[in-house]
C-alpha cells in the first residue's frame, strides 16, 4: 500500500486540516475552559517561542534529509548511465556475434531503466521480475561470448557487466531509502502542539493568525514529501543521462 507521504498533495491537505483544527481547538479552550492571565501569558510566550524554534529545526533537518536522498538518486542514475555506456563500448572487444547480441540486449535494458525512472513504480523490498530477467540475459551473453577465453579482455567485459548489475542494485537501495516514519510522526506531533499553543495564547479569535502557521507548515511538509518521494509529485527525477546514453547507443 502506498504510504500517505508518497502523495505530496494529500500530505498538504491533511497537514493543513489537522493543524487548523488544533489551532482553533486551542482557541476554544482559551475561551471556554481557562483564559490566559497576564502573568501566565509571559510564561506561555516563552514556551511557544521555544516550541516553534524546535519545530523549525526539525523541519529543517527533515528537509536536509530529503534533499540528500534526492541527490543520491540523481548520482545513482548517472552511475547507471556511465556503467551501461562503458559496457556498450567494451562489447566491441567480444567476437562479432557475441558483441552484436550484447549490444542488442543493452539497448533493451537501458529502455527498461529509462521507463523505471519515468514511471517510479517501485515497491519497497521488491525488484521487478523483468529487471532480473534482463540482467540474467546480459550476464549470460557475455559469459557465453568469453567462455574458454580467460584473458584480461574477457575479465574487463565481465567486470563491466558486473558494474551494470551493481549500479541497478544501488539505485534500488537509494529509492527505498526514505525519511523514517518516526521523523514524520515527530514533525506531526510538534505541529499539533505548536498550533494548539498558538490558539490558546491568543487574546482574541483571529482567523488570519490561526491560519498562517498551519499554511506555512503544511507547505513545508508538502515540499519535504515531494522531494523525498521518487514516486510522484512536482519534483521528479528525469533520467537525462540514461536518455543521452540510449540515444548515442542507437546512432
């Protein structure tokens, strides 16, 4: 089941709704249960300031985590493109029949990798069967072409194919490496507490004041979720390197 944090727009809506409700709940408590006295207001201001500061630090930390994971996915896409392009050139070292078969399989494989980045259809902990099948065919093609030829050239070609398989594994790991749910839970709890304190300390009901913080925090949650999620949203990872290598392989 797709997690909520993989739908940035849903995160935006849910976060804004929950925070707005808690802010108005704090305002209701102030008006109906126990109004804030002059002496207690100064202490409450101190608590609210400290809580908002901690909330901002947690959001900044989570944003940094999301950006680092996005950069990792970009680096792995570049590594995959380099590995496939290098092996395509090394295929010239194989016998004519084996070289042509390997190049044909590599063209099909790189199309699969471009589709992988474009669709974002990845289930955590699961590797697509077609990916494993394509890798098996690629490995078998170079093994058959180099069988009985234990030369440095054969080792070089086999090493290049191993790099392709390893690069795909590192990419899968990078896509599964997400911001922990515990961090999302902590941000959610802090958001609820901050908005309730904000509503409780108000001298009078002010819709604008009670809406600004939920809106700003919800936009921050949306951006973090969008950058962290490789599955959808506004910020998408386009496989420019793989597309460029694919085009060069067909020239």
